[in-house]
């Protein structure tokens, strides 16, 4: 019987000691306004980083498109040069044959084909400049994104430390 009373007394004592301690642990401390502001800024920075990643993906797509345009322009220039060579051969044949009407037509065709080659070369030069500029911009954007990511990680760790310090 003594053991039962001792156990009951011990249980009551544990309950008296433990209940206020459990209640004290469940109460939340008042939120620190600075921690809340830091959380908002961190979320904003993370959104900015997501947007930066999307922009960089778009820049990479633009670079791929510029490379494709450059390849297409080079193919067009190659075909136009072939046309120029064919027109020159035809002009020589018509001159040798003494066909003046055909010579005039061949000269007009030759002018048009040479102009197409010049235009294609201009397009190639423009696409090369665009490609170079896009690559340079992408490198700069990637560098900025890495710096921003480092800052966000640092802010995240700082927020974690501040939150732990506020909880104590």
C-alpha cells in the first residue's frame, strides 16, 4: 500500500512539475518584426532569382536561334554564290555565241545574284554580332545570378540565426 501511495504521489508530483513546463514550451514568442521583414526580403530575392533563371533560359534560346539563323544565312550565301557562278558561265557562253539579248538578260541575272550574296553577307555579319552580344550578356547575367544566389544563401543563413536567437 505504501508503494501505491508513493507511486500516486510521485505521479501527482510529476504532473504538477511537468504541466507548467509543457505549457511554457507550447507558447509562441512574439514575432520579431525584423525577422518578419527579413523573411519578406528573402522571399522577394528568391522570386527575383527565379525570374533571373527564366531570363537566362530565354537568353540561351535566343543564342540557339541566332546560331540557327547564322547557319541558314551561310547556306543561303553558298547557294547564291553557286547561282552567281552559273550566271557567269551562262554569260560567257552567250557572249561566245553572240546572242546580245541573252547577254543582257544574263547581266541582269548576275547583278541580282551578286546583290543576294551581298545581302546574305550583311545578314551573316549582323547575326554574328547578335550572337556575340547575346553570349556576352549571358555570361554577365550568369555572373550576376551567381552573386545574387550567394547573397540569398547568406541572407537565408542570417535569418535562420536571427530566428534562433529570437526564440531563445
